[in-house]
C-alpha cells in the first residue's frame, strides 16, 4: 500500500518569502510523485511530477521539488512567494504497478496563505 | 485542446435518491479516474476506467458505480444517497498508455453534490 503525509495543514508566509511545503511518502515499490494545486471552486492543476528521472524536478510558476529516497520525502519549494500562490496544495503518489493504474493516493493537503 | 469537462457543476439531492455525474475527457485520452473530495476524508480514489473496462477500484461501497463509453466519456452513479455522500466529485483523464502511473492526470472542475 502507498501513503502520503503532508506535514502542516496550514502554512503561512509573507510575500517574497520562501515557500516550503513538506511531503513524505510510503511505498513498497519505486514511486511516482506529484504535486497538484487547487484554487477555490476549481479542480486540481499539476505543478510538477517525479517519474524516476532527475531527482530535482522543476515545475510551473517557479515551484520545484526534490526527491530524496533516503528520507522518503518530496518537499515542494518556491524561492519567493506571490499573493497568487495562495491555494491548497496536494502531494500524491502512485507507481508503475497495475494495481495503481489511474489511482493517485493523495495527502491531506496544505493550505498556503500569503500575507502582503 | 479542450480540458476535462464535468456536468452538472452543482447538484442538490435528497437522501435515498440516486444521481449520475458525467465526465468528458480530453480528446485522445482513454483513461478516466474518479475521486471524491470531502473536508474530512480528503481526496479518495473511486475507480478508473480504460477502454470501457474498470481497471482499478477504490474502497467504496457498491452504491458507487461507473461506466465508460466507446468515446471515452464516463459516468458515475451513486444510488441510495446518504448525507455523507455530499462531496466534490472530480474526474481526471490521462492517455492510459503503457507508461502507467507516470502519466499526468488532468482534472476537471468537479461536480459539487449536496445531499439533504
């Protein structure tokens, strides 16, 4: 079975400050990892994904994440927060296994608030 | 390319009724996954369809069912609605090829169901 833990249900930063959203995963097989963002009353939008190529993954809107197998982590970072980054962020895991086809296992989400 | 569309966007039903939600995937995508999002349980996988066949299923009661048509459009049905079925129902589409789990799932805006 696979699982994801997002540390911190709410994160608050000032505009221009570093954004760090934490994600730890559990998987008995090599994982594929994703970060999605959800704005109010909208669906989920992919920010970036790790699929066993480079461990440092760059995504849209200046976000990046680093896959660390030894720490089973896939934390999301952005050097400088913008007001428009305020949203809920979800980390998700899946794998190549047939039992994972079409199935993303999500963390509980982290609501990011950006203060002026 | 048009994105994933879901209809209706909002729905109000009463306990005991049944409901059908529709999802049209991105053109060329053959896999459709369904998720339930609630404040308490977060995002949970319902099932996935590929080429009109259910390929994967989450841990939901049999009241939740789905199907996929030859044009890849999908519907999900919930029978004998309960108050706890109130949620945002999201569908996501992907190519569904041999790459399996590493394919990006593209989400629709969701259908918000309220059960009274």
